[in-house]
């Protein structure tokens, strides 16, 4: 039963996310070409590659510094909206986690919630706007609900990943109200949101990293 997540597992998560967005780069860009700037896949791959290169050169020993390093690197290396949004997610997670070497379930839940709140503060997105929020909010809610119900970290993270995928898929019929896609109006309906798609990868790789550590 997994009860904590340490910096080694967080590093594994970051690497898995880098691998996932790189493997799915063309798919993410294809999604973005339909309703955005056609650069989400390349931006995320480039940003996460820069993150891993920085951490490989010397990973911080505490959770807060590790997550802040991820966030700062994304902000500085990723163009478009995804860099500041994902950067804010990790920065807020780090600030909330504090100078510890591991997080328990409540600590990770608080960090994820703070990251979500940071994205809302920066992007002003709400449910149904057809953004990464539509995948992330259900994921964080599902994680909280699983922990409250007595689940361990492995089960809670998988529950969050499943909720993120459902949230991602639910963006297809939505009409975008935020970001570049909102310029298309009704024509944005019928397409999967690329930010929600990469968010689902984020939670899927978190679940995989936690499962792999147990």
C-alpha cells in the first residue's frame, strides 16, 4: 500500500510525462491544428525535454525545489499558453508542498489542488470552457474523493487519471470559450481540446509513476 510519494517518484513522473508528450507530439499538434496554433505537441515536448535536461544536471533534494524547478523551466522554455499554465501548476504545487523530501496522500492532494487553483487564477477558465481545466478539475476532485474514501496513493492516482481521461473526452462537443479556440466559435465543437489531452497524459503518468514505486 503506497502512502507517500518521494522526490525519486516525482522525478520518474516528470520523465514519464516528457516521454508521453514526446511520443504523442504529433497527435497533440494535430488536435491543436484543428482549433489552435498547431504547436501544443511541439511546445510541450520541447518544454518537458528542457525540464528533464535541467533535472538530470542536478535534481533538487526537496519536493518544493524540484517542482519549482520544473515550473520555472516550463515558463521559460514553452511558448503559447501552455508554458505559463503548466509552469504555474508546478510552481504552485511546489509552494504548497514545502521543503520536504516526501508527500503523504493529504500533502499531494493539497499540492494538486493548489496547482489547479493556480491555473484558474492565471487562465480564468471554468468548467465547460473547453480547456485543460475540463480534464484537471475532475482529476483533482477524483483524487480528493478517493483519498477521503480511504484509498492509497496508487488507487487515488489511477482514479484521478481515469477522471482526467473522461474530462478530456467530454471536451469534444463543447464550444470553446477561452483561448485561441474561442475565436472559432461554434466551429470549435467536435474537436478534442489539446490542453485537456496533455492534462490526461499528466495524470496517467503520475498514476504510472506511483504504481511503479510501490
